[in-house]
């Protein structure tokens, strides 16, 4: 009479299959998490920018959005933050500082920006002046107290493949549109 059971080889094959499936699930969940984070950052950028335009009008102070390309631990990242124009120059906002705090896009994202039909290529951390200090950095996008702003768009691309992931567009009056993969949703095309 032969006893039932699994051989060692059958158990190893089953274990190998389970490990492969678990790895694939982990990869899918991880890349989905990065997509969700990027979408949240893009929405946050648009929402806080709209709020900055409202604040500029209410307080009578020009606001600006500064986008910088920085190197952190070997990763090229894009950091962004809001500034307000004071008589002495641009500074971080004191009012609603937690709302206007600096943020950054996740690693592996390439950013392209065009303002009023001009491609913005310089998003560095600033140039040094004659004294060797970093000169004042002027925000690329300005939210004027008159209720207007610098029109343009930002494209967020996957650095490894160049695929367009998000396009954030806005007009002179601060109307924002978030376009997944740069595509206008079907229900918006009719308008």
C-alpha cells in the first residue's frame, strides 16, 4: 500500500510559484502606490496654486510658485514651493506656512514646463552672486494680486521611458486642468 503525500520536489515547485506570484503582486502594488502619490501631488499642486491666486487677491500681495531641480542622495528630484513678494524680495509665506510648505515629486519623474509659449529649462537651485552667495531665486509662475497669473503647463513624465503621465494646464485667469496622460476626458471634449 502506497502512502499519499507530496515529494520534496513538488513542494519546492509549489513554493517557487507562490514566491513568483507574491513578487508580481508586490511590484504591481508598489507601482500603483507611486501612481497614486504622483496623482495626489499633481492635484495638490493645482489646488494650492488656485488657493495662492485667491490669497494674492485677498491680501494684495503677489504670490509665486518656484520649481527647482535638486539632487538628493544621487536622485534628481523636482521640489516646488510657494513664495510671496515683499519689498525686500521673494520669501516663503508666513501666513498659512503649512499649506504653502515645500513639496516634491517622487523619484523617477521628469518635469517639463512651458510658460506663455516659452519653454522653461532652468530649474536649478540658483546662481551664485559676486560674494559667492546664492542670488535671489525668482519663482517661475507668478500669481498677481490683480487676479491674473502666468499662463502655461507642466508635464510630468516617467524618466525611464519618457511616457507622459500627467499634464497640468492653467490659463491667465487661474483655471486649472489636470489631464491624465495629457488627454482631455471624453465628457469635456463636447464643451
